[in-house]
C-alpha cells in the first residue's frame, strides 16, 4: 500500500471540507451577533501585518497581560470589564472582531451595551478586537484563574 503524506500543505479535499465547516461556523457567528453586525470588515489583505505579529506576541508565556479579572467574575461583570477595557484603549463605536475563519477573518460590529456577551458566545477564544481605524488591537483570553487582556498599537 502506498501512502502519500502532504506535510504543511492542505489537499483540495481538505480545503473543501474546511471551507464547508467554516461556512457553517460563520452562519452561526452571524446569527449570534446579528443585532450588532455591520456590513464592512477588512479582508486579511487589508488587515495590517502588525496585527498578526502583535497577537502572536500576546500568546508568548513571558508576555504580561495589561489587566486581569478573576475567572469567577459573573457574566455581567465580565462583559462590563471587557467593554471598559475596549473603551480604555480607544475602541468605541464600530470595530472589527476576529472570527478565526479563513473565509472571513474579521466581522464588523457596532458596539452596544452587552455586545461583548454576544461576542464571547459567538466566537472562540481568544477574543480579538481591532479598532475601526486598524490602529489598535485588543485581545482577551481566559488564563488559569483569570481573564486577561492584551493590547498593542500600530
């Protein structure tokens, strides 16, 4: 029996299956975020390269979060803290949220009270939010015993 392994490259069948799965995930995200979705979001080509570099640094073990809140925080308190962190870093009004999907990496959201609760249920962690002017990125991740926020600017 001959087995051919493709390392580091997605086969055509794998790509079709991934796209099929991602389309289903995108519909679920859009349905969950319906009240706050807007119609404009950057493509990967339009998203600045510094965003990917900055978020990669966030996940390094030696990177300290900018702020934390206990993982025991009630959902309302976590949502309020998340929205406070975004405002503190200048992300207000419309912004972009990462979907972690290759078919549509970012979605555009209009912030409204409690919108981050919708975002946390719709999108897998880490929650990554990019300012409308693509000059600031803020990421939220649940770590051991805390929810953490990391930020970077262009």
